[in-house]
């Protein structure tokens, strides 16, 4: 199986994305309210939620306009045919013909169709749908730094499309155990994608002490994001801060992270803060000073120094490059 071709377009966003305020994560209720053709009868099911939609040129209620750049309170997997751009966190991916998107509640994203010939499938589900069935979040494209967008060949598209067709058939059936079938089909889709493109940048499978400590560190780091209010500053910004929270010696934490990730604790903290800074600069109307304080900096000048060190430009230059 060939490796997928993809294009990553750093810092390419439409002007109307730049200054829109970061909105609250979209709930399932919000999602259904925008799509009155969907049935809401099973939204409150105790065992979690799953649904699948067909996307076609004749019926594109979800894609008349670009999907708003925001975080969602649910997972989504989309199979896309048609030229489009997917803005995910601080990057953009260009799909020329066929693509597969894995979206999770932590990362904001936007799908922008470029031509009118869009088709495919979109399935949405909650983590609770998989309670006592499997850990959906352990898979690399649902983890921090995971690879979320695949560009597919025609043969790969047809292979994955068959799984979505089976999902649609089961969802519409009266089979008593159809939810179990649907869960299996989601995992089949995930495993098929992983076989097509072996995962990158994930923790080693060997669950040694270093891997466990690193996993806890990453979970704690990610728990500080997304930042939903300019008045709520993050509090864990150094290796010592995290070590204290985890009740381990800072040297042990640093050694474990280096062994598991081949990067230092400080590098990973800085990378995550920088990623959130880029998201807020591009996709919120917050003042730069508000972003600085929300990210735990003492003031805008400290934030600017940090930003220049990593990107060789100021926050203002990154937010409005056309003005410089």
C-alpha cells in the first residue's frame, strides 16, 4: 500500500477565519439543530450516540458553507471526494481528490470545499458510545500530535467507502444488536486506515515506566486546553510544575519524557503552548495581551519574546502578515 500523498499548507487561512471569536464547542444538540432533516429521538441514549450521514452534490446541507472553525463535543470521521481544504488546529491540509478526516473534541477544525462536486460520508459519535467496548482515544489520530488527514487513492477510497455503506445499512436497520455492529465497523475503519498509513509520532507500545509517566504528562498537558476564556490562565508551564502535580521528581519526569519521545519536557510544553497561541491568534478576536495572559505569560512582551524565538516573527506579524 503506497504512502498517502498530502500537502500541508502552514498558515493559510481565509480572512474571515482570522478575526472571528472562538466560540464554545459545538454540542450534538447544536449539530442537530442546524440539520432539521435529522431525527433527534436518539440524542439522549444512555449508551452514547452514533449517526452517519451521506454527503452528495444534491444533498449537502452540511457543506453549503464551510464548517465553522471550532471545537466539537463529539468525534467525527469523514470520507470526502472533491477538492477541499481542511483547516485543523494551526495547519491546513489540501485534498485534491479523496480524503479521510479524523476529528476529535480537543482540536478545532474547519472543512472548506473548493469545488461543488462533494460526496462521501460523515459519521459522528460520542466517546460514551464505546463504553465497555474499547478505548477509542488510544488511536494515534485521536491523540495530541496525531495525523488527522489522509489523502486516498481511488482503490483506498472504494475500500473505506464499503465500510461506510455497511454503517449506513446497519444504522437504518431494525437489528437488535446493531449498535455492536456499528462499533465493530468504526474499529474496522480505524484499523484499515492505520494499515494504509502506519502511525507516526506515537508512544512506543512497550508500557514501561517511562511510557506510563510520559502518557500521564501528556494527558495533564492537554487537560489545560482548549482555553475557552481569556481570563483563565493556564497554571502548568514548566517541567517542575508538572512534576509537582504528578508527585514525581522533575529529573525522573525529564528522563522519562526524553526516553519515550526523544524530546525534552520543556520542548513539548513550549510546542503545545505555541500551538495554542497560533490557534488563538488566527481564530479569535482576543487582544494579544489577553492571549499572553491566558497562556500564562507575565505580559505581552514575554509572550512576544517566546513567539519570536520559535517562529522568527511577532504575534502581530503572524496574525496579520499582510500588514507587514
